């Protein structure tokens, strides 16, 4: 291994009717899939510029062909019953593979940039953890220097309290952390209308 930094990217398999379901209630399954594919393309573009190994963890299966199926990304399969378990096992695999700094992101944020990802890895040279809060109360990024099961198990996910509870748990563990700039994920029609993807192209 030549790089001590691992970037983990969580991606749902882009299947019509199975992605961006809340958004699809307003714009339909086809458009929701198009939005998700655009977000994935953005994520691939900004992550390719980051000095780190990159692993893409798919939600259901490893596809034979996909925009992440290139030499720049190593495909993996998520495992675990909920989002917390899936994040935990992915980070655990990273540390077991010998990486010193592991940063995990999703594919929902059109505001994410290479600069923010580099900032996250830089933060892990000074702190034990780094976290990027999302405007909906969750987080778009989490990075650690060692696996911390307490951050991922016995949690309620997809609620406005996720970021706050994560900070509480870090403080309870006496873990020093850096907080990144707050960004917006695109999960709802209101999110979409506030984003750079709006208006949608016909």
C-alpha cells in the first residue's frame, strides 16, 4: 500500500424506483434517477482529484459496468443491516487493510468539492475525527483515524438529530474532532430547487 489515506464512497445501485424515493414523489422515478446519476457523476469527478485510495461500496451488488468501474476506484459491497452498521464495517475494513486515515462520504451532495475532501484528510493529521454537517441535521462526511463502533451502533438514522448525537458521542468518548463547512444533500424536492441542479433539463 502506497497511500495511508482511504476515501470510502457509498453509492446506491442506480436502479429506477429504488433511488431518491422522496424526491421521486415530486418529480417521478425517471427524473429522480437522472438526478442521482448526476450526483454520482459529480462525486466521481471531485473524488478523482483527491490524493487517496478510493473504494466504492455499492448497496446491493457490484455491477459489471458503472461510472465508478475504472482503475481509479475499487468496488466493494456494503454489509450490515442499517446505515450505521454499513459505515462501521466499511471503515473497519479500511483500517484492517492498513490505512491510517479513513474518510467516508455518500453520493448525495452537489456542493462537495475536492478541496473539502482534502481538508478532511488534513484534519485527520491533527485530530482523531472529522465530520461534515448537512443542513438536514445529518452529516455528508465522517473521517476517523481508528474505528469507533460507538458512533455507528444503536442509532436512529435519517433524522434531524443524527449530527448532534454524533457530536455528543464524540464528546462522551473524549475524541477531538474538526467540524467542516455545512453542506446540503439533495433528498427532497425542496433540496433540489435550492441546488445547482435546478432547473432540471428536459
